[in-house]
C-alpha cells in the first residue's frame, strides 16, 4: 500500500513513514500541487494510491464513487506533522485491514 498525501499535509510525511508505507508520495512530488481534487482522485485511482487528506471533499467523493482510490480522512484539525506520523504508525494494522477490504472505501482517523 502506498499513500498519496494531499497538499494540506506536510511533504515530510513521505520520508518519515517510508518504513511502513514505502513508495508513497506527496502531491508536490508528482507536480500536482495546483491540481484540483478531481485530477488528484483520478491520478490516485490510476496509479494505485490511497489518498490521505484532511480535506472532507475526498471523503465525500468516496461516498459518491466508491473506490479506487481509497481515502484515509484525517479529522485532526490543526496539529503537528509528528501527531500525524504517530497516528498513522499507531493505526498501521487497522490501515492494512482497511486497504485489504474489498468493500470499504474510506477510513477515518481522529
């Protein structure tokens, strides 16, 4: 499983989580920092990414369209990158189960 981190998250997540989520990217790494949500959605679906975002728009898209791509919605408000790193590490097993589920399109972490 590999993540595509949205622009509302730090690009440093890629490096800090590469041991658990290898081959992940931040949208700035793929030149999509100015792309709209639909283009990011399509890119993630075509390239096998799970979108990780604080943006509720992706959560709503997952209701409308299902997956792929799958979406991890971080409902954390304003917080540090270290808090997000800790959350994604702590819930690694649950995230793996989510990724393997054939029926679940989104996963919320708070």
